């Protein structure tokens, strides 16, 4: 394990935090791109030699040979793409990184188009022949079933090739343009301009500042800067939404914009609509929380600027080494296996934690290959939330590592379960901190932090999806950017009810949410994952250690089964409102526990 870091706040500089080493992906980018492109070309040629042999009488051995070639092509493509995207994420302002990413796309596009025929042949194969070959598919089975699940929405080979070509200069280019614009924005916390320019990550730390004035300044600065880009960003969003409609609804025949995501997630529309409606029906739980929080903060009523306001205690700074050890200890108490996997991310220098100008905001984990330890990006500033983010992203990493025995196609967890290990990791950390808490004040602070996070990852995410549902419909009808802002603001007022006042500046918040642009309807996975984990964690608290093997087994499936099949052994029915309601019942218990601390603290 690499050296950890000193405990003084002054030492928390970009140079003192770990930076990742991408040499496990490529050692010499330009040279390796050429070499691996040639290797890919050889694999693609071998697959193309099978084209004339594809028929209903194809032998299982030949079919498996084709699948293995497809997997090798997918793995090599993933390696090149990952290097390009991770380099770009580390510095979105680097012209070399952007140029390399464009070169990777240029190299991979022909291979993608040349291999389309294999998947399309499989999708159009008769059911009887497909069942015969599936019996021999082994670890490829769920991948093959997933391809046939969308066969009615698949176009001809020529049409699919055209879409692939156009996406490189269309949807993918717009996604990159959004990143380039937003990650290059600079912010001034001091309205007079006397302070150093801040990145978005540095600015958002102040959303949790003890001073109401500073919180307001931070939010207003965020929305002031983004709203100046409203025409550009709004037009990008409208173009992305229309592209989604043109391709998914008009060409492919999906029933609705969100159905595209649901089908690819292998989740029934009913399960998603039940999840979203349950979130909407339980907004009063968080509204009650905000009433209690206002009392704790000594305010008659919260404003939207105060959602993440900390209690009136001294802000605690968490040195990075302390955060790492807290997370490792919480993981180890639950399962030494998970802790060992998390340590491996550090041992192999696959984590980049320093907040630097031009670096992609937020945090993520990138699982590239089953055989390769995932990469984790953070923007660590020492805030308590950053410790939870570390636990969250390492949860993603261990999930991928637990499923490394699956194929390239199925080791990634499906999107609805992709947040399971990450959110469970946060729960392990929160539970460990609460167990060590002494005194009502400490417990109150921890409960506030946990409820803030549950709001941010459940109700807030569900309302992002509610906005997307409306936005896709409004844009199809020809709405303006101001019309989208008004729709978003209306949903904010519904979400918070009469518990707080909301500045009109928040009508531009949707411009600041990358998932809405990059991955339509992605955000319900956070609501899904958090409510699922609340149910699983309650089972762990009740059953203790006997639950651990069941949980590890769930993670080990990766994305090799449907979410429903993976959760069935745990007695979970995703279409039942009672399941989702159980998660809110747990949140209600936390709100009541918080209220009890109010009278016990001076």
C-alpha cells in the first residue's frame, strides 16, 4: 500500500494526494493505440471470416469461437476507450487528451461497424436455434439474452452503421462539448473578485458552509455562471433530447423515452413507475426532516440555500489518511474480503483524489476489464461528505472486483444494481461512526449527515427523473429553454412544499446536472440503489454475520442475471410498492431519532 498522508490541514494539497497511474492500460499512448488497433483489426478479420458460416445449423463450437472473438474485441476497445476517458477526466482542458480521445473514437468506429453483423444475426435467429445455442453459452448467456430482448427495436445493419458514424460527431460530440464548457468554468466566491478562481468542486464545498451568507453566495455564483451559458447548454440539452426521440422513438419504436432505459436495465416499466411514485408520495418524510433541521440550525424556516447547512458545531476536517482508514475499518468489520479489494485500488495506484483546475467534477469509478482493478476519481477536500464519497466509490470498485470471474459483457452490474455496493459501503461507514458516537450532539451531527445524503440520493434523484419525463415531452412540443427552467422550478416547489422558500436562481439547477445530459433517466438508479440498500442493511442488522455471504453472493453476480432474478432469493419484488415503502419507513425512523436528539442538546 502506498504512503498515506499527514494529518495537518495545510498538507492537503494536490501534490499530497494520490494520482492514478494509467500505465496498466497503456504505457505509450500513441504507439499503443497503433499496435492495439492492429491487434483489433486481426480479431475483427477473424470474426468476419465466420460471417458466411452463420446459419441455423451453426455448431456450438463455432458459435463460442465467435463469442470469444467478440469479447476480445470488446475488451481491447474498452482498454483504449478507458485510457482516453480517464486522461480527459484528469484534465478536460488538455488539448492532447482531447485529441487522443478523438483519435480513439476514429480508430474504434470502423471496428464497431464491422462487427455489428454478429450481434444482428444473433438477434434475428429463430427462437428454436437460439435456445439450442444458449445451452452452450456458459457465462455469455445473459449477454445473449439481453441482445434478443431489444431485437424488435434493432434496425438493419446499414442503418445501425450509419447511427454509429453519426453518433461520433453528434451525441458523443455534444457530450464532450458539455464537459469542455462546464469543466472550464471558473467561480469567484468573493463577489468583488478578490479571491482566487475556484473550480466547481471547490465551490460546492461551500454549500455546506456554517455561514448562511457564504452558502447563498456559493449557490448564486454557481447559477450565475451557469445561467450565462444557458443558451449554449440549453441548446445542447434540447439537441440531445431530440436525438434520443428521433432514434429511440421514431426509428426504433420504443413506447416512451424512459422505456429505453428501463428495457436496457432489464427492469419492468411498472417497477420504475412504482419507485418514482413512492418517492413522490413520501416527500413529506423529507419535508418533516427539513422542519426539524431548521430548529437545529436555529432558523424559523429553511431556504433552498440551507438544505445542506451543517449544525452549529465546529467544522471537522478529515485528513485523507484518516478518511482512508475509516473506510477500510468499516469495510473490514463487515467483510475482510471487501476491505482487501478496496486496498488493492490504492496498492495499484488506481485512484486520483486531488482537486485540480480542469479536472472533471464529482467522483466516479471506472471498471474497465474483469482482470483489471477499477479506477477511482475523487475531488477530495477534507469535508465529511468526501469521506462518504470515498466509501461510495470504493464500493463500486469492490463490486466490479467481486464479479471479475464473469465475461467482459457481464461483469459490470446492471444499472439498477450498480449503486448497491457503493451505497452499502456508505451505510457501513455511517453505522460504524454512529456506533462510536458519544453524546447526543455527535449523534445528531451524524444523523444530519446521513439524512442529507439520503435526501440527495433518493428524493432529489427521483425528481431529476420527473423533470426529464416532462422535459422530453416539452422539447418534443417545441418548448423554450425558459420553459424548461419553469418546469424544473415547479417541481422544486412540489418537492419541498411549504417547508422552505426557493430562490428563482434554482430554476437553472438542471443545467448543472451532467447525468441529465449524458445519460437520460440514469438518476433513478440512485433512488433504486439507496432504497434497496436500506432494506438490505436492515436485514444485515437483524441477521448479523449470516447475512454477509448472501450479500457477497449478490455482488458476485455482477451483471450476469436480471435484477429481478438476482433479488428473488432475497424475497424482493420490485413491482410492489410495499418494498419501496420499507425504505422510506427506515428513513422515517431516522427522522424520529433525529428529533429525539433536539431536546437532549443545549
